[in-house]
C-alpha cells in the first residue's frame, strides 16, 4: 500500500483561510484521524486529498506519486462520506459493485469481490435488498464495503459514524479499527468526535482554525496536550484550568492555586524554570482528582454545586472559590448538594500551560 504526506498545504476561500501551511506525514498502514470542531479545516483537508478541492499552495504525495493535481479517479483512493451517498434505486449488491462496473471490471470478478467484502462486513444477507429497506447501520456497512471493494492505496472516511446512535457508534468504532488492521491500508478518518479519534486512531492530528495544533498518538495528545485548546478538546469532562503562581525556595518549587500551595514534581519544576514563567495555567483532568471528606494539609476545600450521575460514574461540579471545578468520581462517593469536601490535586497529575500567550502552550 502507501504512506501519505501533506507538504505545506494551504487553501483559502476569499478572505477566509481554511487550511494554513499544513504538513503531516503518515506511515503506510496507519489510521490517522483529522480531529477538530466545525471550521477547523479538517473537511477541506480531506477534500484536497480526495481531489475535490485544489490547494492554493503545497503538495500531496501518496507513496512515491505526487497526486496534487490528479483527477479524483486517478488517485487510487476509496472514499466514504458522511451521508453514505448510496444509490437508493439500486440494491446493496449493485451499490457495492458500482465503482468496479465503472472501471470495466468483469462480471465474475465483480461478483467475487462483492461477495468477499460483504462476508468481511457481515452483510451477505443484505446484498439483494434495496437500500431503502436497510437500517442506518446496515447502510454504513454497505458504504464501507463500496470503498473497500476498490482495493485503493488510501481510504478516506468523512464522519463515517456520526449519523449512528450511541450504541452502534461504539460497535462501529471497533469494527472500523478491526477492518483497517485486517486490510493494512493507510486510512484517514475525519471526525469532530474526540471519542472516535481516541478509540480508532494510531495517530491524531488536532486542527483549529486551519492550523495544526498537535500531531501524535492518542496517548500523547491526551496525556501531554500541546496547548490549552488540545487539553480541553480531548477528554470528557474537559480538563479543569486554574490560574497559578510559581514560588521558588532554593531547589524547591510550588504553585499556588486559589491561595493553596501545591507541590511541583522535579521534572515539571525543571521545565517551568527553563520557561521563565511566573504565572501559569494549571490543568488537571476530572478523573485525576481525589475527594476527601475530612480536611488535611494540602487539600483544597470545596462545596458540591451539582451532581450528574452517569451510571458507572458521577460527574460532580464543585464550587472552588469563584470557580466551578469538575471531578469524575465513583457512584459510591454519594455526595449531596452543598456538602463540603476537600480536594487533593496530586503533583504528578498537574499540567502546566503558559498563561500569557495566545495559545496556552504546554510548559510541563
């Protein structure tokens, strides 16, 4: 199959620059997720790769080929779009076979390949059914089959599961990842859903306003976000951010948050000293906070503002000074509104970001 490389891609629509000098390199057989909110440039990037938009600047390479100016049909790319784009007057079989028929593939070979991908996706029993007689999940599989049957060098999937219900979405995340491993073909998935990206991707490219914010594995972008946008875009509930003031005493460094001094790990202290910042943003994931019922040194007093039970967990919002601070806890904690508790923010769970730049870059 083939690796793909985007070299300094840019695309503007009038005064709006949708993609700004974007460079990404993806190894062969990798699943890349382009992740970002509406207007981030992810769909424009996908359309440039597909050949549906022409970049103003830059180059797209698939394997050893420069495909920047090639027609879509010459790029050897299998595409699946958000609306599936199945032909309602055709059977599932004919929809899957359509790209092969357009290319002049013989009937016997068409039938063999359709049967093969239908078996792979568990839709053999649907082949002779009209598209209108199938469910959303079945149509999603049929659209995937139509992309797979072409045996392309690259798959492009645009919001492939956004129209499905929550249960089916979870199933299909695993199904898409399993298929990509089985086919060993480079795949790019466009999504606004961080759970899609975290659960399916080998590599995530986080985009905002046409700029690449971070490129890394799911673990890297979640555990070491490059800036405050990435930190809060990935993770549900969002990361808490509080202003902090660094205080040094010899080799020892603390950060004071809401009048409470907190320890800083030696590794973080080295980066913070090198950065030279005195005022920082301190980030902590809701799941990393420990809740205590009795006071102790180093704990921060808080009051329960609201509780949102979600079955296997409860999301609490605590009044912490003038801030609302989210914590993910086990249902066994059983707190009521207005209960007073004490929060433990452990040094090894703290993230530090610049407080005085435009992007809130990561310091430690």
